[in-house]
C-alpha cells in the first residue's frame, strides 16, 4: 500500500479521490476565496501529474477539458497521482477577466512571493502546493480575447522527458519554445518540474474540436507515463514540429478583411488580408512573411497600427500538418473511443 498524499495540510489515502479547497487572499467584503483542487491518489505507485486551467481567468476551454478528463472511467484505475486544478485564477474567472483584481497577469508573476502582491501570493501558493509536489504538468490556455489559436502544444523540447511527453500528446503541431520570464512554465522548469502548455481556441468561448483534442491528448500522456492502461488504441498521427513563429502586424490602422483562417497553409508573399481606410477607400495588402501555417489570428476587424494580426508557425513537416487538417475536416477526433460518450458542444 502506498503512503497517503499530503497537500494543503490534508492527507489523501491511496485509491481515493478528495476535493480540497486551498485558501487564497479574500475579497474586500471579507468573503473567503478558495482554489478548488481535485486529488486522485492511485493505489499503485506512479508519477504525479498536474492539470491546470484558467490561469488566465477568461480562458475557459481548459475547464471543460478537465471536467471531461475526470469523467473518464480510466481514472478509477490510476497509477500514481493526478492533481487537477480546473480554475487557478478564481478571481479573474468570476469576473470574466484575464487578470487578477490588482490588474496583474498571474502568468507573469511566478514563482511569486509569500509576502508580495496579490498575484505574487497566488503564484507562491500554486508553486508550493502544486508544482513542488508534481513530476510533470499540463497547463491549458486559449488565445486572448478577440483572438483564436490553432490547437498546439508549446514546450521546451530540449528537455528529453518533455520532448517525449509533448509528442505523445499528439496535437496537430508542437511549437518548440522557451517559456516567458515570470510564467508558470518558466518557474516550474527552474524547479525541475517539466510543464507544457496546450493552446487552442478563444477566450470566453468553448471550442469543441479543441476540447476533444485536449482530452485525447491528456489520455495519450497518461498512457505514455503508465498512469493508465494503454489498451488497444488507434495509433495517433505524429505532431508537426514548428521551428519558430512570428506575428504579422498591421502597418496602419483601419478595418481588416482577413482571407485566411486557422490551420491554413501559406507561402511567403501570400495575401493574408487587406486593411481598408474607410475615409479614403484605399486598401493595404497584408502578406505572409514566410512559409508556414496560421496558428493564431485576430477575430476583430477593427485594428490599430502595430496590432498582431496573423501568427505564422514555420515548419518543413507540411505533410504531417496536412494529415492533421484532413483528420479535423473529417471530424475524426469526434469519434475517438474514449470521447464517444460526450455530447458535442455547438
């Protein structure tokens, strides 16, 4: 029999599930605030994996991903320990806001400080209670408000363990990238806990395909880590590696008419859209800066000079990308065996 799992001064016995509410700084009204955490502590030894969502309070796709993961029957036979935090930024989530009440981006305040700002204190709690107890983490994000992201994993592939785990997720593309300073991913890396980020969809919106890719990806990772049985499953298509990425920005203010969507393959010089001037009726052509795939784009036509419009990921693995695009168009992901019981969100 394994030892119990201790978190937030509570113990979770082997083979049990417990929901713990970790206390956060309260509101002006003296209302208490808690971060909900689900602990699934398997009977058998294995790694400790954490899943987190809504680090940015308005990025809600991951909340639904986690709900579906926890409904899977495979969790009942877990090896190791699963720590699940469906809403990290409780303050922002309740206010439909990316930020905390002190107007800080929580994902730029890690590792935090016990005696710091509100954001620093929340980050410190997450570091000490979650990250320092884990072996690996997956953090779920979407694009910011009025933007959309193509389903992608972002990870430092120089880490051998993370390279293997990130590829096992089987997202359409993987962006090999270092974590930004102050991010959870960067702080976790410095604490020797590999973390990868799944980016897909838009803030304050559910995207069914993105959600299902993520649920399947978590199942793939847990199988790779021997946390759940591998069984007889269909082999996943390998992810296409993006060598780098860049945003094409507006060179003037105006009204954008976009001509490409997420997942479109583009070549250098291809027309991505036009910026029109409503006063002079002139058009400015926006062209692709190099060959690649559209992995992010703005959804709002009213744009200012310098605004990020289209995010292009560079890759030579075009055939892999095309295979994933074909699968998405055929809605193959909607019929994956472990996902079949969930009704489609429309």
